[in-house]
């Protein structure tokens, strides 16, 4: 009989298994689903904390499924980046779960549409739990084909969630999303085929050690990258994201924008800089950087001209994802350690801020019955906490200090200037400015005092609708101040990373 | 051991009271105590009078914390100036109190009056550059309140002009002080000795203090302001404050200790021009105050000439200084006396009696240097100065002085004429006015005769030839006046002087208005935003196109191919 | 943490905590809010005075927090920061009193005062910032906390103004960030050490350093409203008067100017700047701004707009002083103007606010004879205006005097010329207001007489401008005393070893 | 019709370009594929080496349920997800009236359905040593279910929703349960204790086959059962039902 | 070896065909079918990979397992996509999908 000790690698199974079981139970029982989900999310959070502790004490760990060592079996592993992503998922997920509770219970008491809302809630919880399991599985997985399965798990649940609102527009968007995600998966799978043909193994550690850089691996990397880019919605392939995210229910939008796109990006980054670093070429890096730059500008410009709050936020996601890619061309100078901190920080900050923002959008939508930007006046008086959360999340999106995004941008800028690639820095700066414009375009509307109304009492809203957003926004804001902790976590467990911080962090 | 300390403290207190008393009283005007202040108004000048007569000379009190290092003290020149100013302020206070007894804006006026007084006294006591500048500014700006007091359009216009020029003067002075400070490295006025002045500094000093005395390019404010101000205010403007300019020159360009031939020439030229110009424009004025102002311009021109002579070299400086002071005392007393006479006319509401007329004529012609008057003494001293300089300057005394004297007498006759024909409504306080006039008359008549420093010149002026020399310009002026009156009774001379007066002012307003018009146009345009708005539809279209499947497919394929090529 | 670090933290918290609590307070509890505000600001002044004393005695305060290598938060109490912090905290107290009076009966006060407190916290943060990164942090936060104040009225016009303010401020912030990162990439950490980086960099990286300097100045120049980056300031006038006061005198513009000071004195250092030869550039910009602002001010009829352009002009005196950094006298002039301009401008804005709030007067053309109705307000206004013109014994003269002397000492005649011309222009746009108000005749009824009572206006509106006006006068009169802004600035300059 | 068809055959410019690119891509990938030769070891040897310990004889099943059982676990989840997604989207189309079913069809169903169940069971059983297993068996079961659905046999519909859900969840639940059970005993997820591998795999396969069959049939039904969502608050209007219109 | 290649290339071509259809044709059903064709292509290559001539004629079971998993996934997604497509078609006219004449014509011909 095995008992779990602090140093047992099997702990890392729980972030996958717990939501999985919770999802099954949520589907099986139609009552008390929230309690099940909340328990799972809380437990997940605790386990992730434990895993981080484990990482800090015992270093990176492998957990072999069924006791079969690679190459035969599948293994999971914990390292700094993966655990940070897990943490991000756990924290954001917790907030989203609470928010979703508030959201649905508010909507259910809305008599004319109670039925629809009940259905939404009924299926939201199992889908969300399975999605969570998929995400955790993705971050932990160390097997390239297993990743494909988790990607599919995520893709299907995400598409189903996106269609949950039942509006024709959302279903259309979801259909597109499903197809695109399928196309992406297939491209990825084709890449796996090439890879398997060239290397004959599926385990990432083994692949990394092989450091094969033959044409097969290169082609595989290209194909997998394109597949993941599709799922990440990088600039020319971003078209599916705004409608899907904007038309979904608010908690769903938060999940999609904050977590789902990060999963595929995380893989992409890991493949490029950890698994196949010997295959990447400078032109390819620059190409990715260029796409990222285009995404930043294009997304921001589109966000600026949107008339609906949620669309604006969705386009902002398109723009923010670009930052993650701008880090690519800087790899030449800084090595991957700096790069990891940049993208992880950006991802963390963005996921907190963006989910907060979607929650705000949802709350405003519930409050007003619409989210047309030009008619948002007076919200400040009725939903002060929500508006405050919006402002703080906006600050984080703009990358102002002391938000985590600021730290990331700082590192981006200093890397690009240190390597005299100042043009990336320019793009980053202009992206921030454009972000400022679209964030404050809405903000200023919140501040308008509607004609003839001198003072509106705050609506009796559920605290669950307002506080999770604020909490996330605050986390994203103060992430910059506690930056040493994530960086410390990040530096653990990965050999490449450990080398880049020779003296350790202060 | 403590006695010197105590003494100096007492001294400092006394000196502070000179400017402090009026200042405190001005402050009290803003409180419910204003009635009491109004009653006690004349006593504001009493500490100054007392100090001027009793305080020891050449003790400098340092007040380091005050305004970048304050120093004050009384020297010989300062004593004379303080005495003179305090006396005139004292008289004017009485006059003002009675004049404004029932005036609505009494308190207003008194605040400015007292502040200007404080400034005037303070600058005399100041022994530091900045202190002088400070009190000078206080006085100048407070005087604006006096000029504008009546609230008429003329007063407003005069005030604007005055303010503009004062401001120019202030700035010029500020700049000059900066350069002085830069070159001497000291703020003490004593350290001005032996400084070699940059011509620009000289010019700036000329302008800066010249504004106060109506030196030629910056004289424009005087006539309208003297006319517009209530007469007691005009009296102090003409009698006391005007001297601040002269004192400024004396302080910053101490005669006998500095010399600057070019500067001297500048001063002489400008002064000479002003002496003539004042007469010429004065003849066109039809208001008594304005005529007196022009006379001031002219007289101050003469003083400027004296100062210029003193600047030529050290020797001349030493000789010129007493003459200058003599002339200043003479002019102040005479001019204030004239103003008080004018005041009397205004208050009586009818023409003067013969006696009064004659009494008024005395200070008037004293300005022209009529024998037995203080003017004669001053002019004699002036001639004496010119004489000692020798060379070309001798011609000055022989030719130029009589001419100006003739002009001045002409102007003074004109003044009497205007005064006789002016319409006056009559005010309260005739008795006070008479007494004040009488006192000022006596002061103007006898001061110089009693003054020890003027004794030599006084005796010289009584010498036979001098006597005649002094008499003929007055007589000539009288004749000229008669002829001129004849002619001008047919042709109206008082034509369109109003327009010219406001010339500078008009330019300023036109410029301002033009700028404001432009601003309005600016405000209407909001170009950037509208042009950015135009970009929105194409953006929307392109985003729609981006979303089409075929574009997606193309980008997907392109991405695949690119990455493949780039990675291979 | 040592007591000194606690002191620094509590200085920040003394306004931050009230701000947060105020946000949470219900709208109706205005008494509690006022008490909180006043207690906070008084406490803050007390703490800062304690800090000043210790700094004067040679103690130094420092909190350092490393976030990532290159990004360190550093709070540092040195004489210069004490100057700015003292100014801000004193003016904050007055502005708070004023704002309480000004916003009586208006909606959304808890919001207003919440942001108000945050804004001051951030300003003090700027004062205490010990390196460029920390400065940047607070600099950006300043934009954020002032924005809600600028658009507090919630009208379309104020929104437009707010938008422009943001665009300007954040663009500046972005440029600044860019420059800071670049500078760190070139010379390493940028603590405000007092001497700047090592001169050896000047030999190797002179072009880059010049470029960075320009970028840095652009970055802070936006807030300091250097021409042509001044566009936001006049528009921001739609904000309530206490906000304008805050923008112009206490926080925003000052933060920009303070940034210029820091960059010149601490980041680059006089010696390096002389070697790089960029000071004439700064001087040129400052000169243009001074003159341009004055001319534009002349064009305005709106009282607050005129004051705004006047600010543009006046703040550049500081930049002018910094451009002559090798001359101690000019340095004194520039530094002391930081305080003096704040005092004068806040007086003027208080008075303008009083006019608007009491009589509905917004334009200069409506001001005829207003001094008879509101003599005390106009007296304060006059003192402020005289200060702006530079008439002794107000503080404005002191600044100009030192600037002029510094200019001459550097052999730059044009500095004196600029000062002279600007004084004249200042007079041109201030004196007419004064004459109109004092000596003009009231033409018809006031636009909107809102307050009739025992005093000329509400007491809380009346007292702050009187106090500041008194300080404007008194600080000039006792300029040479042991305790005066000038004395402190001399102390600073001594500390910098000039 | 012919004309339109002709028009469809002609490719427009975009399509031609697209075709060109696709061909390029294919050619490139093909070329690369051709170059990948040399020893591609694969995992065949490794599988063969551990075949003994896997508890089954069929290598594919060994990989599926033992070596890479985790993949399969997730895959089962994917299937379940598809059902949840489908149910969340819409209600199963429910014909207004039951149409008459021809007796032939009825007879065929009566005959085929049990046979299919039997075949499914056989396939699951056979999975341990030959090609076959839960998915194949499940597919047959699913086909049987489809047959029943097409025949409008009422039993599938009249099954209580809860038991239907139990049926759907059974496979994944058993799978996860077994995995946790193994974790508890061996410290590895799906690390079957010595000697029990074969039986446990069979258990999983059986449960999964059932669930997969049910899942496929449910997917075919195209939506959730009518009474899946129990209203806690009765709707005021009929917008819930009207959703499909 | 040749066999493997042949299968692989065929799979690749299937993939390409599916891709072409997915992009060029706008009807949802066609798109779903196209994706299925694509996945078939990928599976074909994968299966071909399982044949390892060097491994003493043994068949690598891992690709088989992968294909099996892939198929299941593909089935799930296809099912979901079909249901979704039906929903879309029900709730909104197909016009929403893409406003090209082609799709209309196709619809007519389909009807």
C-alpha cells in the first residue's frame, strides 16, 4: 500500500483526476453541481500549492503512468513553467468558478429566460471541470501524443462551452471554433506523424535528448507550430477568436480567453525553446516576432473600434497574445530563461486581467442588459467595485507598473534594446498605447453621469459577481511586486533555466 | 555692553517704523478699523519725519532674513529725500483725508495711498539693491491705485498706460539689477562704487528709473496720470514719488564714485530733449494737471542733464551731486505747492482771489527761475556746475538754460491761464486746502534760503548780473505767452491729442484682440480625431475580409509554407 | 525594517489608507470622510516634517526592493525629495479643505476624495522615488489616479479632455519607459545618486546617451507641459477647480518638472550633461515654452485656460534652471521655482474656483468689478498674479532673480532677456485681470450667483487661497531666513556639492 | 442544373492559387516524408519486451490499456464530452408522432440487436489477445443502439434519464476508479498490481464498451433527452421549449 | 519501404484534398466531411508508419493505438460538429455562414 508523502510524484495526478471526477459527478448529478465543482477547484488549488512546494524542495519530478518508463509509457512532469501555468489555471479557475456561481444564480432568477439559464448552468459545470482537467493535463503532460488528446479534450469542451449561450451567433462562432480547432489538431497530429517517423519516440524528454534536427523534425515542428498557432489565434489566424469569445457567456469567455489559448501557446513555446531548440532558425524566430507584432497592432486597432464591450475585450486578447510571440526573436540573445520569464509573466498577468475583464463585461451585461460601449454611462455609480476592477485590469493590460505585464514588458524592452532590435520595443510601446486607448474608451463611458440622474444606489448584486473580478484584477496588478516568487519557481526544475540563473535569484 | 545692541535695536525699530507705519495702517484698512485709519491718515508720515530729523546718519541695520538680505539705513542724501518726501506726503495726507471724506472708495484709496507711502519711505531707507527694488515696485504698483481712483474712462486709460510703462520699467530695472549683481557680486548699494557699467546696464537703469521721472521715451503716462489722479495723489506723484527715480540713479550710479562718459552723454542728451519736449507738449494741454505733468517732464529733463553731467567724470560727479539735490528739493516743493494750489482752485469752486493768484504764481515762476525764488538758487547752482565743467558745457548755461527757463515760464503762464479757465465744481475742505497750500507755499519759498548747503548758490543768485540773467527768461516767457495766446485764441490748439495719447495702448489692445481671434479659430478645429475617424470603415471591412474562410485558408497555407521554409 | 523605513512607508500610507477607506465609505458620510481626509493630510505633513528634520541632520532614508535584476523599487528620502514631498503634502492639506468646500452637495464625492488621496500618495511616491524605475511606477500611476479626477464632471467635454490627457500622458510614459530601459541597458542601474553615471560612458556611448536624454525629457516633458507636448493641459481645465489646482500645483505638472530635475541632476549629472552638450537643447525648449505659453495665455478669455497656459510658461522656468545646471545660482532658481510656482499657481486656481463657484464667473470678461464683491479672494489672486509676474517681495521674484543671476554667470544674456520678456508678457495677461477686477465696474448681474452668506464665499473656499497667498508673500519676504524654501534649496544645492 | 455544375467545376482565381499552394505544400511534405528513412526504430521492440507483464496478449490492447492507458482514459472522456456538448446544445429531435415501422424492419431489429450485443461482448473479450477491444465492441453496441433508435423502439427513450447518465458515465468512472485503485495499491496511476492486470483491463473494457455504445447511440440521437434539465423554477413563458424553433 | 511511402503519400494527398475542400467549400456538411477526409489521411500515414521494415517485420503497435485514439476523437468531434451545424442551420439561415453565391447554389442543388 502506498501512501502519499510530500515527495511522492503522484501528487501531480490530482490536478487532472480531481476535475475529471468532478466533471463526471457534475454530469451524473444534476443538483449540487456547484458544490462539487467548488470542492474540486479548491482541492486543485491546494494540490497545486503542494506541488509548488514539492518543486521548490525536491526539484522537478516525473510521474510515470502505470509505472511504465518512457519511451513505452506516458509520463507527467512538474517543472517551473508548468507549475506556474497550473497555478494560473487554479487561481483563475477558482475565481471563475465563484463568478460563474454568481452569474448563473443571478440569471436563473430572471424569470423569462429561466429555463435556458438552468440548462446553461446544468452543462456548464461538467464541461468546465473537464476543460480544467484537460488544461491541467496539457500543462503536466510530457508526451507529445498525450498532449494531442488533451488538446482535443480542451477543444471539444471549449467549443461546447462557447456554444452554451444558445444564441445563433455564439453557435456559429462555436462551429467555426470547432472546425478550426480540429484543423489545428490535425495539423498537429500530422506533425506528430513526422516526428514519430523521424525519432520513434513520443516522450518529450527523450525527444529533447535526441536533439535530432533532421528535416523530418523540422517539418514536424513547423506543422505542430501551425496547428498550435491556429488554436492560439495568432494574427492572421485570429479571426475565430473574437466572435467565439465575445458571444459566449461571461464566465466562458473568461475561461476561453484566460486559459484555453494559453495552453496551446505554452506548448508552442515549449517545443520551440525546450524540446527542439536545435532546429529553430533566426528567420523563423523573426517571422514569429513579426506575426506577433502584427497581432499586437491589429488586435489593438480592432479593439479600439469595437462597439461592444465584450468584442473589445476579445480583440484585446488577440492583441495581447502578440506580446507572447514578440519574445521569440529575442531568444537569440537572452537564451530561454529570460524568455520563459517574459512569456510566463505575460501569460499570468494577462490571464488574470483578461478574465477579470470578461467578468466585468458579464456583470455589466447582466446589469444593463447590453454591453454597447456608448451606452455604458452611469455604471460607475451602480457597480463601483466592478468598475474599479475594470480599471485595474485595464492597467494590467496596458502594462503599467506595477502589474505583472509591466515586468514582462520591461524584460521585453530590455532584451530587445540590449540586442539592438529596438523595433520590437517600439511595437511593444505602441501596443501599450493603443491598449490605453481602448481600455479608457470604455472607462470614460463608465464615468459619464447620465442625464438627470444625480445619484443611483448600487444594485443589490451578488458579491460573487463583483469580488472575484476585483480579486483577479488585483492579483494581476500586484503580480509585478511579487515577481521574485514566480521567477524563483520558474527557475526550478528545468536544466535550461537553472543554467541561466547561475547565482540564483536574490 | 548691551547698550550698542539696544541702540541698534532701537534704531532698527525706528527705521522699520518709517515704512511700517503706513503699511500697517494700510493693512488695518481692510479691517473694521478703517474709520480710525482714515482719521489718523496724516500721522502715517510722522515717523518718517521724525526719523529723518532725529535718526543718526550712516548706521546700517542688517536684516538678513528679510528678502534675500535686507539692509537699511539713513545717509545724508537719504535724510534729505526722506525729509522732503515725508513732508509732502504729510501735507498730501491731510489734503486727501479732507478731499475723500465722503468718497465711496475712500478705503480703497487709502490702502493704495498708504502702501505707496510705505514704498516711497522704504526705498529711501533701503541700503540694498533688492530692498530698493522691492519698495520701488511697491510704490509704483500702489500708485496705480491712486491714478485710477476716479474710475473714469480717462483714469482707466491713464492707469493702463501707467501700468504698462511701470511694468516695462520694472523689467528693465530687474534686468539691470541682475547685471549689477552679476558684476559686483554684492547686493549692498555701497558696493556700487567704482563699478564699470556696461552700456546696456546704463540704458536699462535709465529706463527703469526714467519711467518714474518721465524720461523721454517712457514719459507717456505722466500727463494723463497726473490729470486723472485725485489732486493729493498727483501732488505726491509729482512731489515725492518722482524723486524715487532720481534717488534710484543716485543710489545705483553714485555720483562721484562712478563715471561713464558715454552714459553721461546719454543722460544729458535725453534730459535736454525732455526739457524742451515737455514744454512743447505742455502747451497743448488744456488741463492743469496735465500741464504740470509736462512741466515735470521738462524739469526732470533738466535734472537728468545735471545727473548726466555728474556722470561724465568723478570730479564732475562730486560737484553735481549737491546741485542735483538742490534742484530736486526745489522742484518738489514748488511742484507740490502748485498742485496744492490747483487743489485749492478745485475745492473753492470759483476762480482764485488775486492774492491766491499771486501766491500761486510764485512757485510757478520759481520753476522758471524767477529771482528771489528757490528756482533762482537752483538755476544758479546749475549754471555754476556747467561753468566749472568748462568747454562746451559753458554754452549750456549760457544758451540752453535760459531757453528752457523761458519755456518753463511760458508753460507756467499757460498753467495759470488754464487754471483760471478751468471749470470746477467745488469740494469740501476748503479751509484745510488753504492751510495746506499756505504751508507748502511757505516751504517752497523759504526752504532753500534757509538751507545751509544752498547758501553759496543763494548768495550767488542775488548777484546783479545773475539777477538779470534770471529775470529775462521769465519776462520773455511772459511775452511769448501773450503772443501765443493771441494766436491760439483764433486757432484751436487743443485738437486731437486724445488719440495720440492712447497710441501705445491701442497697439497693445489690437495685438491682444488679434491673438484672441486666432485662438477662437484654433478652438474650432479638432482635426486629428476626425481624420482618424475616417479610418474606421476600412478597418472594419478589412477585419471582415480577414474572417472569410478563403483568406483564413490562404493564411494557414502561407503560414505552413513559410514556417516550413524558414525552419528547414 | 528600521524606523526610517517605517517612516517612509507610513508617509505613503497616511494618504493611501484614508483613500481606500473613503472608497468604501457610503456617499452620505461626508463628515467622517472629511475628518479622515484632514487627519490623513495633517499626519502626513507631520511625518514629512519629521523626515525633513532628520534629512537636514544628515540622516538618509532608504527602502529597496528588488523585483527582478534591473527592476528595483527604491524609496529614498533625500533633500530634493523632501522639498517636493513637503510642498505636495502642505498643498494637499489646503486643497483638501478647499475641495471639501468646493464639492459640497455635489454627487460622487467619495469617489472624488478617494482618488484624490491616491493621487497624493502617488505624488509623494514620485517625490520619494529613488531610481528611475520607481519614478516611472509612480509617474504612470499618477496618470491613472488623476484621470478620474479630470473627468469627474462626467460631461462630454470632460471626457474629451480626459481622453487627450491620457493619450498625452501615456505616450509620454511609454517614451519614458522606453528611454529608461534603454538607459539601463547602456549604463546599468539608475539610482538617483547625485552624481549620475560614470563619465566613461560618455566617451563610448555619446550619441545614444544624447538620444536617451531627449527621450527622457520628452517622457517627463509631457507632464511638465513642455511645448509642443502641452496640448492636454489647457483642455484639462474642465475639471473641478481643486483638481486643476492639484494638476498644476501639486501633482502632475510638478511631477514632470521634478522628473526633469531628477534626470538632469541625478541620472545624468551636471558633468555628463556638459560633456554631452545637450543642455542648450533643453534650454531652447524651455525658452520656447516660456514664451509660447505666455503668448497663448494672452489669447485666452477663459480664466482657467489663461491660468493653464500660464502654468505651461511658468513650469518651464524649472526646466530653464535645469538647463543651466552647472551654475549653482540657476539651479537654485530652478529648484526653488518648483515650490514657488506651486504656491502661486494653487492660489490662482483656488481663486478662479471661488469665482466660478460663488458667482459663476468663468471668463475674464465677466470679472469686471468682482473685487468689490469678493475682495479677499481677489486680494489673494492679486498676490498670486504678482508672484507670477515676479514683483517683489513675492516668491516669483526670488526664482527669477536666481535664474537670471545663474544665466549671467553662465554668460547667457539671453536668459535674462527671456526672463524680461516673459515678465512683460505675464504682466500683459495678469494685470488686465487685476485692473478689471479691482477697478472695473460691475456690468449687470453676475452670471450665476450661487452663494450668498456672511462671508464673500464659503469659508472653506476662502481660507485656503488666503493661506497660500500669505505663504506666497511670506516665503518671499523671509526668503533668506533659516526656514524657507530658498534656504532648503540652498541646502540641496550644497548637498549636490555645487 | 448542368450549367451550375459546370460553373462549379471551373475554379476561380483564388481557388487556383489555393490549389497551387496546397500542391506545393503537399509536394514539400511528401519530399520530406521521402527523406525520412534510415532506422525508424519505433517502439515495437519495447512493446514486445514488456508484453508479458501487460496482462494481455494483443500488443495493441497492451498499448491502449496498459502502456498508454492514460491516453485512453482521456479519450473516453473526450467521447463523454461529445455527449455532454451535444446535450448542452439541443434536445434530441423528437418526432411528433410515431410512424409505423415496417414489420420487416421490426423483425430485423429483433434479430440483429441481440446478435450485435453478443458480437460486441465477443469483441471485448477477444481484445485481450487479438485485434478488438472496448472501442470495437462499443462501436457494435452503438450500432445496435442506432438500430433501435431508428426503429423508434421506445425503450431507449423511456429509460430514466438518470440511469442513462449512469450508463454514459459508467465507463469513464470505472476507468478512473480503477486507475485510482491502482494508484492506491501500486503508487502509479493505472499501474495494475501484479497479476491483476488482465482482469482489471477486462473490467475497464467491459464498462467502457457499454458506455461507448451508449455514447454513440446518444450522439446519434442528436441531443439530450427531454427531461434532462429539471427546472427548479418553472418558466413563465415557453421560450425554453421554443429554443429549437 | 515503397509500400510505406505509397501509403504515406496517399495519406498526404488525402489530407491536401480535405484541406482544399475545407477552405473552398462553404457548406458546413462539406466542411465536416473534409475534415474527416483530412483525418483519414493523417491516420493513413500513421498506420503506414507502423510498418517497420527494420524491426524484423514486426508491426509497431503504438501507431495503431494512436490511430484508434484518433479515430475516437475524430468521431466525437464529427458528431458534435454535425449537431452544432444542425443547430446553426436551424437557428439561423445558412447565409450567416458565408454569403457567397456558391453556397446558395449548392443549397438549391442539394434541395
